[in-house]
C-alpha cells in the first residue's frame, strides 16, 4: 500500500474549462510542477485585465497592482504567469495547472473539454516514494524483527531488482 499522507488533490480555484489535458490517464507518473492541464477561466482572465489596467494609464497604483496580483494568485494562476502578464501586458487565454508533487495520477476527475466549477477536483496524485509492503513473518522469527530495522524486498514482477527499506 501507499502512504495516504503523501496524497495531494489538485483542485481548481475558479470556474473554467480544461482546454488541453496533458496528464490524461490514471497510473501516469508526473513530476512536481509538470503541467497537468491548460485551464481557461473567464474570472482569471478578468483579473489579468485588471492587473494590466492597474499598470497602465496615468500614475500606476501599486495598491491596485498588488490587489490584482493577489486575486490572480488566489484563483490559482501561477506566479510565473502573473509575472509574464506584468512584463508583456498581455493576458493569456489559459493558464497551466501544475502538479504539486512528484507522484502517480491515482484519479482523473476532469477531462479535456470539461467545465469545472470552483472547488472541483481535477486529479489526485500520490507520491509513491514511500510504500508499505505487507509481509508474513513466522512466529519463531518475530524476535529477530524490530521497528526501523533495515529490510529488502524483491517483487515477483521484477526479481532482479532489490528495493531497500525499513520495518515500520
């Protein structure tokens, strides 16, 4: 089994459309910060235009700029995209939704072309760097097994590969 404490939900923070889905099947490995999907959100686009408007015109209002930046961040727009909007004064149609951790896609609840509402799950990702392997130990061998003891595991599907770990 896997350590459920290492599972992260990817939840959209604004209503929008999954325009392109890159991580599109369960069991796929994803890297931290890998783009899972391109997401179009009218609300995020509006906040982007608010940022551009706050930066243009007579006298840039730093309070308005910071407010627009915070709104974009709250809606789930990554910092690098916010900086790009500021630099180019152009608002992209979509923004990337990225994986928060290295792991495996355990559930895909959003699909390309689907509309998701604020708070809905796009996916669930689990870090498999730590797993539990149930083992059977003969009763007369129990005195030789203790917590945190080093152990090795060989899986029937990969008999040549030895994985190291410890007893929980």
